[in-house]
């Protein structure tokens, strides 16, 4: 799932996105993906599908840039289905960074992803 979604996002975005960090470089906008939870569906026949929650933090120099990045990601992922991914659904969106907002602005997206591993 990780490699597949990374390929979808990298091919469809014109800014960097990385798993677990902001990646290398200092260009903006940019995004970071984190798996915040995951669980397997079990049934009598054995293991079933996985369901993960992914948080994608979109950063920009200002709020409009961070919001545009979040809209680009949502446009690619909402309702996506392909490869091992059975479905991607937007569950939450949040704005802002605690503390000093003069450095970066952030929009966070939380997606539910159902996939085969």
C-alpha cells in the first residue's frame, strides 16, 4: 500500500511528499505522510483486509499554499481505488500549527485506507 500510494502521489503532485518526514530540501509546498493506526479484519477463513488511518500534513509558506496542497492531495486520493488499495476515504481535515505560525502553515488530512497486504 505504501509504495503504491507513494507512486500515485508522486506522479500526480508537483511538490515533494515523503513518508514519516518532510523529506529532503526546503521547497514549499510539501507534505508528510504518517500511518497513525491500522488494523486487520479477521474472519473464519483467515486474515482479511487491512484498514489504516493516514495523516497527511500539507505545509506552505502561507495558509493558501498549504490549502492548495491539501486540495491537490485530496483530489488524487478521495475515492481512489487501484492496485492493493480497495478504497481511500477522507475522514477529517484540520488547520494550523500550535505555537509560532509565522514559520509554516499546515493543513492536515486524515484518510481511511482499506487495502490488501
